């Protein structure tokens, strides 16, 4: 026999459902934190892509020194690291939310 009321919702289920809910605050519509995290990763990746483009333009403009090429390689490797990190973070959080939702 269960001692919890029939209408009881486990707190983990509320956290798991949070990304699906939207709330209105003083600033209007606010996206769920999961969407905000994904958006932040996207903005970070966009900014890094911009740095790569700038460095590519410098090299294409005739400054093909070893230092400039090394800087481009560095920015490209940073992009790779950020892309892998964003994928891992979003996937891990998504799987955790899925697991919590199943355990309610």
C-alpha cells in the first residue's frame, strides 16, 4: 500500500518537465532553461566561427605567415572542442531529463 497521495508528483518529474514548460515573467515569454542552454551553445559556436572566418580572411588577404596559419589552426581546434562539448552537454542533459521523466 502506497503512503503517497494519488495526486502527488515527484519533484524530479517537475524538473524533467521544466524544459517543456514556458513561464511568463516581467520580461514577457521566457524560454525553458534547456532551450536557453542550447541557445547559449549556439551563440558561442557562432562567435567562434566568426573568429575562424576573420583569421581565414587575414590569410586570404596575403598574410600567410606561419604565425597566422598557426592562429587559424588554433581557432579551428577550439571550434572542434566547443562543438564536441556542446554536443556532449546537450545530449547528457537530454538523456538525464528523459531518465528522470521515466522514473516518476
